[in-house]
C-alpha cells in the first residue's frame, strides 16, 4: 500500500480515468477527481470512500489554464503535496478530413493537446519545488500510427508523445520527477460516442470480432508505472488488444 501519496486524475468521470482513480485509491493514494460532469464525480467519490479509499473532486475544464491551476492548488490545500498527475482527459471524434469538421478539430486540439499542457503547467512548479512527482500523459496507439479518419486525432496524440518526451529530457536530474506516456489501443470506453462521421462509424463496424481492452487494463498499466521505485522511469507503455494490428 502507498500511504499518504496524492494523485490528480483528469477525465475521471468515466472510462480510463474512472478506473484509474479506483485503482490508485485501492493502493492507498488520496485521489483528486477532475472532470466536467459533477454528478459522476460525486458518485465516484462515494464509491471510492465506500471501498475504504480517500477521494475529493473538483469540477474542472482542462481547456482552461486557470481551472487547471486551481485544481493543482486544491490538491495542495487538501493533501499537502502532488505525487502524480494523470493527464487523461481526451476526445476522439474521428472523421475524414474532407468532411471539414473544423469545430471537432478545434475541440481535439483544445482538450488533447492544450489540456495536457495546462496540466503540466499547473503541477510542474509544485513538483520542482517538492523535487519529486510523476506526470503520466495518456496518448494512444494513434500517436504511433495514422489510419483513415484519424489524421487530426493522431496529430494530437503524436503531440502528446513529443511534449512528454521533451519534458522528460528537461527535468533536473537531481529531482525525482518522472514522466510516462501511456498509449492505449482500442479500449471499451465512451470515446467513440463522440464520432459523428457516418463513414468512419461504418468502417469501424468492419473490424470483426476483436476483443477491446477494458478501462481497468489501462488503469493496471498506470498503477504499474507509478508504483516503480523512484530511480525507475517508465518512459512509455504501449498497450493494445492482442488481436489489434
């Protein structure tokens, strides 16, 4: 058990974020849940506490640098330190580029890239002062390869990997601050519910009987990374269903 450590988790209202919050709480982390849907955050907080864990929540829009800074300050006020940030919030409205879904492109850039940057900006000064911490940024298999319909989404996830590795290299070697990229493949989450391009949806139906990952599978990977000794820096975890190409 990890006693006294604190983790901030964005996108905690569902999917990978929700599973990660429960997993880290079960390992003794005090978790601060962040998302926009307050009703779900309240319910998750109750579930974690009923299982014997410690959780607080703060309604947060990751596309606001001010709200992300306030989230980090909330963690300090509630728990006194920030050990882990899981930058998990993300959108995946896949579409073919000739559909010109510019509003969806903008949203992906705002959440998937700026949200990660704002999370880093909120916790990095604190972690540098502490001289310890761990930033985990959720990218994707789409951050390693591009497929039809994923051009903009893949662009945002490639950016997450570039930002993360740049941050890792810039960390003061005397500080125990680690950076991990988590790149999931196909996961059974709400992400696909944001897809409005009917042609993309039709193409996804032709993928056969592949069994997708569960959110818990990614939560287990995140827990593995944060539970390593301080001198071990797990740079990236690429995890996908066995049947996924």
